[in-house]
C-alpha cells in the first residue's frame, strides 16, 4: 500500500517505506551512528528531486546540510534550506530562510563563511542560479554573481579563503571561474565536461575533466596563478588511430519567427566531400532546460560515421544563454521552438551539401517531445525516432515521478483546472497531421516519462495507419543507459530506422 505522493522514482523504482538519514562512522571503522530522524529525506536519495548535500565543517564538529527539512517536501520539489547538524548530539539549526533552493554549501577554511548556490523561487520553468555567501550562522546572505546571467554551480573555497572557484555554462561551454571576495569573476578554463567536474589543491592548482568535440574526456591541470591548461592524458589516442572522427563545425543562424540568433553544431562524416549530397539527422536535446555544446557526442559520431551529417542546436528554452532566452518557453512548451529547429534545417540546406529528400529527426525526453512536435507540424522529414517522450501532459503529470513539479513549474495549475492548455501543448493533440514513419523507444522502468506515453502515440499512429514501431527496453529507467548494450542499441535502432527509410537515388 502506498500513501505518499511520490511513491516511485526514476532509477530507484518503487520506493520502500522510510526516509534517508545521515549517519557518521569513525575514520578508523566501526558501527555507523545515526544523527538524524524525521519524516522527510535527509540525504540525496529516493524521491528527493531537489537533492540534498552535506559538507564537513573544518573543526569536524558539525556538518552543513542542504535539505528540504519539512514534512511537506513532496509538494516543494525545489525547496531546500541549509542546516547545521551537530555531530555530538544530532541537533539541527536552520541557517537559511527563503522559498527556493539553497544548495551545494562549502565552508571557508576558517569556518566563518558559507558559500552556496540558489535562487528565490518564482515558479518559472528556468531560474538563474546565483552564487551566495553568508556568515556561518546564516546571517548576512548576499549574492556574489548578480550580473552573471548564467547558472553558478559547485562552489569551492580557495585554500586561503580569499575567493571561490565555481562553474557555469555559457553558450554550451562549461567553464571554471574564480571569484575573489573583493572582485569580479575570472574565467580559468573552458571545455569542462557537462557535469563541470573539477578539484582544487591547497596551492591553487586545479584539475578538470577536459571535454572537446574531438575527445570524449581527458584530465587537464592548471593553477590560479598560471591558468594555461596542460592536458595530462590522452586516453583515446590508440582508439583514434583506428577510428576517424567527423569534423565538428559551429553554426549560428536566425530563427524564422523573430530573427533571434540560434547556436548549433554540425558533424560531418569522415572524409566529407562538399560536392556530394548527404542525408541529415536533426538531433534535439532534452530537458528542455538544458543545452548541447562544444563537447564530444558519441551517438552523433556513430551516425556521422555511417554517412550522415548531424545537426544539433540550442533552440529557445535552452540554458546557457540567459534567463530571458530560457523562459521563452515558460508555460509555452512545446511551442515556438519549432521555428528555431526548422530554421536550423533551412540554414544547413542552404550550404548545398544536404540531400533535401533525406531529412531525419530524433531526440530523447524533451527532445522526444520536440521530435513529435516537428512531425506534427511538417512532413519534410523522411522518418523520425522519438525516444522516451511525453505525449500527453495530462496523463504525464499524473503518472510521472514529478507530479508537483510539473503542475507548479511547467503549467501553474492542475490538469483538470486547465485542460485546454494541457492538451493544446500535448503532441497527441496534433497527431492526426502526422504522415512521417515514426520509431518510439522507452524503458519499461522509466518513471520520468513513463512508457505509457510512447504507447499512446504508437496506438494513435497505428489507428491512423502511419508506419510506426515501438521498442521497449526491459529494466531501463529514463535515458536507456543503465546497460551499455542498451545504450548502443538505442543508437543502432535509430540508425537502422533511418537507413530503412532513406530515399535511394
């Protein structure tokens, strides 16, 4: 029997009764000692969408913890506060007091200040995350990055306590920056991997996971004093002696809707010949509040190696271009992003090396939504592959693991209160227009965009006698990447579907 709003969660699956708690164990070993109690999650775990995080104080006598801290956590999916948790007796003291996330705390080396990230929640689809500093007791909280219209993340104090390292993404490129407490942010490195992984030494040296379009990941180092990167590893050198990559080219173009500049990237097949005509795959990112970037894309490289040109872009709603650009789809998704994506296809067709009779479209999650949104509105694509999409927002809000998030942030109402809006933005409402052969894929343990969503679209296409296929992945949650074989199969199924529908000369 279930009595909670969130009774299953993507990844963990159906949740067992109980709540995550914080324990400590001696560095010498021994039995763990529970520090917390309470009917809400105390750590990063099952059903805790907002996330939790804990960091040791320098004196080792307490932890600074980010968590919701209330029994109402299921209905406040982004709300977290900072607490000081005493190790001696497990007592909690709330340090921050606002509606919104207060996340990823880091304590200054002298133990007097706390750096963290967050924002005052306005229930928008996307809200800029700022870097904050407060006194150890939570007093005098203030924003350090008020003019940086990008999302600050993962703050880490310098060893001398005079500044803070943090990451942010700008135009699809994740950067490591340093902010002196008495100065302005200084970019130290770019091309971090999407997660923004880095570590900092006591002498100001730092290491990052370096990621470029021609290399999926190496370790690079530099220092605050000498920020020129030195790439230490070449983990894929041997592989690339036997495999040739497709060249990656940046593309900027205007949206046909309002002339906004849209950024994208093109991957050309190895041994590309501009005098030939190539089939095109438009790849759409998920989120929808996320981004593609100047990074390695394994799946796209696989497709390019089979003779396709790949186009991936950041339409309106994408992050790393500021809050205004991201919120062009606030309570309006999917919507005008169609024009940005369609204009990208027009822009690459104008280059002269794309076969206009062999255009294909694919994407996963939010990209799966937009894949269906594209074929709902145009028949220019020979075939489509929609991976783990949302088809019907009414049913999604009531079957996914994010019911309170979807109603509060993406719609601002319950589906029975605003049914017309829910259905107008559902791709199922325009399915009668579809003529494009469509492949659908979802994991059977996907609780973020449950498989019932793909099943609805599949059944509708079959009733319309549109060529379609449904692939179910056993044991897979959202993303189809729990098993490497499934991750490969996802790319291969898509490629085979497009190959089967290519118009032959």
